[in-house]
C-alpha cells in the first residue's frame, strides 16, 4: 500500500507520501491556475483511494475538533458552528475554529474556551498555515461548513495532506447551487467531497440525493435546537405578531411578502409582520419598502433588521412565515417551534420536521392565498393555534442537543471504523413521491435560470461575467464606479419588473 503511516506527530499520523505531496503542491500554487491545481490534488487522492486498504483506523481517537467557517456572524452555518462548538466543549472535547477574519462586534458569542485561528488571505501562506496550525493543536478531525466556495477546497486538501480526518458539512439542500444559478459549485463539491471521510446533510431526502450523486459516505445529521425549551419563554399566541426572520432577497420570497401582508391585513387589520433581516445590497429591500408604502401597509410592518435576541421576538409572536424558494434546515424554524410558535412555509417536502403534526403548515409553492389563509386561521382560532403550538414543541424533541450530539459521536465512530456508508444508510426508499419531489426541484431551478437568462443584466452585466471581469478588473476605481451605476440601473429594472407583474 502506498503512503504508509510511519509514525505519529502531535496525534496526527505521519505519512511520507502526504508530506512529499504537500511540499510539492505548495510550489505549484504559484504556477497552476485553480482548476489545474485542484485537478492535480484530485488525481493524487484518487490514486491514494485506489491503493488504500479497508479496515479500521486502529488506535485513532477523536478528541480535538477543528471547524472551518469563513466568519462567526450573520448566517445560519455560523450559528450552527457556534452551537456545536459550545456543546462539544461542554462535553470535554477541545475545539478550534479556523476563520477568514478577526473577531468583530457582530460575532455570535462563542464559548470562553473556543480557540480561534485567523487564516491569512494569501493563498500560499494560507496553504501552509492550515497545516501548521492543525499540527500545533493536534487536530484529529476537520469539519468544513461552507462547501460551495473555492477556498474550502484548498483548505480541505491542505488538511487532508496533514493527515486529519475530514467531514464536509452541507447546510443547504442538494439543489441549492442550481437554484442560485451557480451549478459549477455542485461540481466543485462533488470533485473534492468524494475524498472526505464523511459528508453530512440535513434530511433523509437530501441523503438520498447525495448518495445518488455518488457520495456513498454521506450521512443525515440535522441541526440541533438552539434554545433549551425549559429555559425560554413560551409564546401564548395572544398577540397578532407574525415573524419573518431572513434576508430580504428573492430566494427567501421577498417578492411575495407585500401581497401576503395585504391579504392577511384584509381579515386581521391589527396584525403586524415583524421583519428581522435586511438585504445585502438594499436592492430588494428598497423595492419592498416602496411597495408597502404604495399599498398603504406601513402600519402592518415593523422593520427590525438582524438582532441576536430573536428569542425575545419569538416569545411575543404567534406565527413564523417562510415564503422561501429553497431552504436547508433553518434554525429559526427550530427556535420558533421551541417556544411554541407554529410555522407556515411554502412547500419544501425535504424539510424536517414538517406537517401539522409537527406544528408546521406547508402550503403550495408560491401559494400566497394559502399562506395568508393559514396565518389568518392561526391568528383567529386560538384553540387551533394551541394545538399547533403543542405539536411544534413535540416535533422538535428529536432535534435536542442530546440527540444530535449522540448522532455526531456515532458518526465519529463510524468514520474511525470506515463504516459510514453502512451505519448511516437511508431508511427511506426511493419511491414515486420522492421522484416527483426531485423533478419539482429541477423544474423550479430551470425556470429560475430561464427567467434570469432573458435578463440583459444577467447575460452581460453580471459582476462575475467574462465581459465585466475583462473590462473592469476587481479592485479598480472604474469597477467601483460602474458598480454604483449598475446598482442604480438594477434597482430601476427590479422596480419596473414588479410594476409589470402587478399589471
């Protein structure tokens, strides 16, 4: 067998072939483009996989966990990383988080024992820094939280050549890159993820998709609930507050919000939609504000932006709505359920938990009337609200910290014994309903691409497009000036499109 471990250094097996390849690869960083460099790495590990002998990793244990996440603020994967690191630290593991940036005031609050390593931005320096720091902390396993970006691939291969066990943790649904019109990101993850010791996903449907794609070492491992149900204030459902906790973007359903609000207000005039979120560039948020003003619904909307104290708003809410086109396993749904707040979502059958038996009402995709009607019933029929609230709390029991951490430890043992494929085999069969669900996701993704493909902006003015990258290189003053003008034009185009939709 090639690459035999000949010793141990800082709890990490020493592999002379890996060491030689690491040194050689560092020299290639300056000479090869991204695709050629990553292909060279893939070819190497393909050869290693073909030569590797099956069996357990005798003598290895997992006590030091390294997490790779770009930042510790702003999004769902960052909160998952913080939650897991706190839980593991409380159970005696040592946890080190590798990030792209230094701590900021907007960071989620980490455990006092969480060690943080800020990686350099220079590609070659970072390549070496990953290895040096993993060895310094004696890391046993690396968990990567953002598999859709190029930099994760570099970090992954650097960690792999260091000798660490690796897990790619996917926190969105399988078709997410297609929905976001970036299918190449799926290819990236499939190219390097096949060499991970495990890939985790959030639901049984996602597990079937990943396994069908060739990722045989994939495992269903949902997110744990953030709040302890015994320590948070439960909603009593007596207010008329409805929550929307997400970015104001197209994929999160911002274009449906004004009409949903209008239809609810027609039957429950004193209801209020509290929005905890904003758009990254202001484009769709500006449109939303203007549309609310045009419809005379300002009294029914409260814009709060992001806040770390979501539990305080949930405690005073009656319903959480989620008109998204696609989701993974949103923490806000679990948090709302923990405090007894029912959810109303556009149909996403792969989500867990869903169904009225779990306090989550699914209506048809883009079914504005259905969502508004479900909210009105919850606001108007308190007995029904109470049943749904009780169901929501019961539905999140499988996602308790104790249960999810037990699943992680089961995964660790399966990795050490090379039994991930067997231990996490899906219990659900591929049936007609699942195939229908799969085709529906494909149709939605294709329709979105068709809509954007007709756009002059998407074809010629997209910031990542060839034309803009050639004429206006990143970092130049003319690119910044063009971005300002382009943003203004995009804003007007968005407003015109919504005006035409109304007509």
